[in-house]
């Protein structure tokens, strides 16, 4: 049995048996980070949902913590892009963070002192300890994102899967998250982060660039080239008079070109 946090071989991910991205072969060790870069629709969210066990692989092999994806819910914390903001019951921020202990204790299991400690610690690490008793609905978008990230930290997972975790965060929130992820890695947890920000990938061990196919995969210093990043995000380089360069979105360029000839 592999000791890796994640191993994929010839993996294809998608919906209803139809692949969005194919040919994914990668490995993530405990304590390491994989940054998945791409635009909306590139396949990055499809990949991490598959790793979290929410979607079945279309083809190929995938093991998460040595098991098929979804087999170890207690050990895998997943935070998607869209989080529910309305609940049947009015929940406080601390109630939402406490959900991070459900995988370990169950919905009705008795909470231990360790559970309470991890919940409070997660809130402190994301700077929302003072919001513990505030209704979730009364918080700003950035505050809610911090609360959901605190929930993921309270999970105490061996693999954290975070899809666009910095969305809505201010600079202080991004710095708190970065520090928390360093701490998670130091205790041996692996981290997968989906992002469209190249800067988020610079400190990762591996970067995976997707554009409904694998553009590049490897150490960030090797694969985050200008050409690969532009290909990932659908950009082209146009030369301006005088020899300077201008980065353009080819879709916008195409639309503009078409308008000139209408």
C-alpha cells in the first residue's frame, strides 16, 4: 500500500463518464503541496472533487491515502468554492467550525475536550475567534470564508483539498491562511490548492497547469514558464510598435477583430 497522500496514473476526470481532463499522472507525498492552476472550466475543480470522492474517476487509477477516493472521510478535508450560507437552523460561526469534527465523531457523537480545542484553535488561526458567537449570516463574505477555512483546519486531516481558498480574503486573511498551511504541512498533512493566482503556486512542491488538458506538471521553478502560464490562461503575446509586448486574451482579441469587420 502506498504511503503517498495521492497517486494518480493515467487518470481521467469528468462528469457522466465524459472526461474533462485526461492523462493525469502525479504523486503527492505527505507534507507536500500541489498547486492546481487554471481558469474556470479548466478541470481543476473536477479533479479535486474526484480526489475528495465526490465524483467517480472516468478512467485510470487514483488512490488517496492508500485507498480509493472517498474511503477515508475522516482523513480528508475538502473545501469547495461554493459554501452554503443559508441553513435551516441559525448557526453561529463556532457551530460551522465544529462541523469540521463531524467526520471524526459523527453527527451525534459526544464532543471531547480535544474536539473543542481544535475548533477554538482553528478559529484563532484564521483570526475569527472573536466572531465565535456571531450568526454566520451576519458575517461578511471574507469573514465567512475564514470561518469555513477554520472548519477545514479543525478537521485535523491528513490531506487538505482547498478549491480557491483565498477567494474573498483580504491580505491579512491570506497571510493567516498561508501560515496555517505551513503548520499543517509541518505536522505531515498534504495540501492540494486550486488557484488562478500564479503567486500561490510558487511555494508548492508541485504545480499542475490545466486547460481542459495537462499543460505542464512538475516543480514550479521548472513549469511556471511564461509560455506555459499564458497557455494555461488562454493568453497570447502581441508585439507593439517599438518592440514592447502586450499580453492579450485571445477571445477578446478575436471579438475585437470581428467587430472591425462587421
